């Protein structure tokens, strides 16, 4: 708005400077007094413009806009629907892997700043959402306070997971990055940086809450999210450890069942998971070694959820080698359920009577496992081309297998029926 005012004033001054003297005096008058008055008014306008220009230049130096865009294509080789990645199927999908975002930063003083990141995703019909919206207070070079919407530090890439250009993959390994759901948090955090023996270590503590939609359980409310992480960097090596604890309100989930021979279950009956408050913990560790040619990344995580939702252990290892502007890479990722059979408390509701069927708990638990247990291993071969200093092109082929009778990271209504699924991905990422 101030820049607009500046342009209007400048245009007005230019018009005044080019207009005939008679335009500023009464008809027939052209006195020396009028000329001095005009010069005086022009001088005052010039002084105002100079002052305004100085203010604008000062504010522009503390105002920054960055952006990113990721466009992609993905397709599976069988009739499935992925739980993440926007629901990839066996049809060409351009929206699932695409998003665009803008980050705005503004410093009001050397100690305070405001940051907002707005993201629009193709998988969400391009609705705009605020991923970041916080104010920072930095009283010293080593201490920062943040208040507002920010990312919970769950992963190595938490700060820039949305920015495809900053990541080696088209999409980070789903076995680790897909198991927690939305990591946006409304709350308060403290970051403290401590240099020690050549390592720059940052400790981050966070407290807050969040409401989001989980692909399995639907609308979920996370309360009293407590997170602590430490990230240490020395030359080409980054180490990270983190622990997050929270209480979540998991809603009632109802799943339709088919006819199951040799049981009382008939088509139309439903599997019922009761709503409950669950204590959830997430423990993770990761490392990045980024040499001039070699890039090695690895993370391991453990998710524990009280109640009927599944507990998971997962990990991945990625290795890449740069040949000039091209980096081929390979990633092995695995996730495994650690509490199979822990869902005996679910119920099967008869479609005809509306009452719970009298079934052995072991049978109900086995049926429930089929809806929430996720086991899989993926092998991804990919390549990243640095097309321009701010544009990258990526392609990947993921071979997903070892479901062990579970649905893997797929929608229960369109889970794999065979031993494996192959997914081809292509993306162009840019920052500006």
C-alpha cells in the first residue's frame, strides 16, 4: 500500500512539474509570488517523497517473499489407492504430487519477525492452507521464541518437507513420513543453539495442539502436544533425535464387511471401533551425510498409540551419488506393525439386528487387523537432475512389497491383492 502511495505522489509531482504555470494560478495571472509558492509546494512534496522513499527502502530490506512449486505425475500398475501421496491409482494423476506455496517473512525490529507459509495442494482441490503463521522473538543470537502455527519437529525434513526442490525424492519415504498424519501445530516453541566441539546443536521444545484429518480415522483432535528435539550439525554431517508425546481424540470408525464364510458375519455387517482418547508417542532419530558427491540419509521411527490403532516401527536408508548435475539414488524403506492382535475390543455389528455379534475376540481382532495393520517394504530407484539453479527434475520407480497379509500404506477399500505394487513418479520442482 505504501509503495502505491509513493507512485501516486510521484505521478502527481511529475504532472505538476510539466503543467503550465497558469494551471496553478487564477486566469490571466502569472505573478512572481505564484511562482515562488509553486516552488515552495514542490519542495515540500519532494521532501515528503524523499522521506517516504527512505522508509520504504528500510522496510523492504526486512520484507521477504519466497515461493515454491511442485508439479508431478504418478501412476500405479495395479488397481490400488495409496493412503498418502494424494491417493495414487492406476490412472495418470497430476494433482496427487503437485502443490504450490508462498512464504512471507517480515521483521519489525532486529529482535522480532513474522512468518507465514501458505500452501495449496492438488490432492486437496487446491484449497489454500496456512502451514506456518507465527511470530518470533530472538533476544539473543542463540535463543528464539515462536508463538503460532508451526511444524512439530518430527523428522529430519520437517522444516521443508513441502518444498520438493529441497528434497532428493519426489516424495519422502512414506514408511516414515506417512505414519503420523499432519504435523502442523498451534502453540509455543523455544529454540536454543549451543556450539560445542565443532558441533552447532539446536534444542527445540514445543507445546501446543492441532485438529486435522487422518486418512484412516478421519477428523482427529490432538491435545497437549509436547515435543523435544535436538539437531546437531558439523560440516557435512547432521544428526537429529526427537521425542513427541500427545493425547488424541480418535473418533468412532465404522468399516463395512463382506460375507465371511464359516462365521456369523454377513455382507452388510460393520466393524465398529469405539471413539477413545489415546496416548500417543513418537520417537525418531536421523542422520544426513552430504559430501560433494555422496548423499546418505537415514531415519528410524517408532509410533505407539494407545487403544485400537496400530503401533509401528519404521526406517529407511537412502544413498545417492552426484555426477555433475545428475544424482541417481536408491532408497530402501520398511515399516512393520508391532501389536498385531491388540484389537480384540472391536465389535462386529449385525446389519439385521443392529446389535453386536457374539464372536470370539481372536476372530474380531484378526478382522480388525486387516483394516489398520500396515506392513510393507519399498525399494525406490530414482534420479534427480539440477536443471537450473532453482529448478530440479526427478523421476522414481518404487517397488512395494512384503505386505504380510496387511493393507500396507494403501486404502483399505483398494488395498493390494497381489504380492507387490509398482509406482512410477515424475516431478518438476522449483523455488522462487
